């Protein structure tokens, strides 16, 4: 498996396809409700975000992970802390360590550009995603009640010092 940054515009349609497939069975929302590929492209162009792709032996993109600066308005804290916004593996390739490989490649890149902390968040009840991040060294950083999509959909935050 090879992990490298995506190329815009060449890879964008495949990134959209994989992300849409990976989130097609999410019960509370569709990817269009919470993610903007246009903003992702803009952040990548301004070096405020990065999208890493996983490429299989046939040179097909089978997974992606995207992270960006938390918020530069928060000064150095917002620049040195990035948030993982999207992590997606093609449904036919899940369970093979690709997600962990993508996360490791992202963290390696982040360290190279002096990012100090990486965090992710998901629905409080999404134990599969929570356990994935914990397995990869992320720790509980708290939760916010009714954070996403209204009542009874709280978010849990996970943090890792790089």
C-alpha cells in the first residue's frame, strides 16, 4: 500500500466517490450535510489542510483522510492543532488496516510541518470510530451534548499529541 497526498484536480472525483460510498449508510446525515469538497480544495491550496490517499497495487485510490488547521484565529493553538474532518475507505477494502495506514501517514506529514496535536470527533454513540482512534493512540478529550444535528446526537472528541 502506498500513501501520498492527493493531486488536485486529478484525484478529486475519486476522493468524492470514495467518501460518498464510505458514508452512504450513515444513519444521521449524508456527507453533503457536513463536508465541503470545495472548502477542502481551498484549504489544501492555502497549505491549511492536507488530504492523503491510499493507493493499492493496481494504482487505485481506495481510501482518503483529510485534516486541516483547527482555526488560525486561535493563534498558535489553532495553527499547531489540526482536526481530522474526513477519513474514508472504500467499502470493499475495509478491515485491512488501510484506515490506520492513512492515519499514520497523516500524522507523519503533520509532524514534518510541526503540528503538535491532532484531534478527531464523531457521534458519541459511534463506538467503531471511537475505538479506531483509541487503537491508534488517541485519548478522550471530552464530549459536547447535542453538538451535531440536533438533540440526542452528542459529539465525542479524541486527541493525540504528536
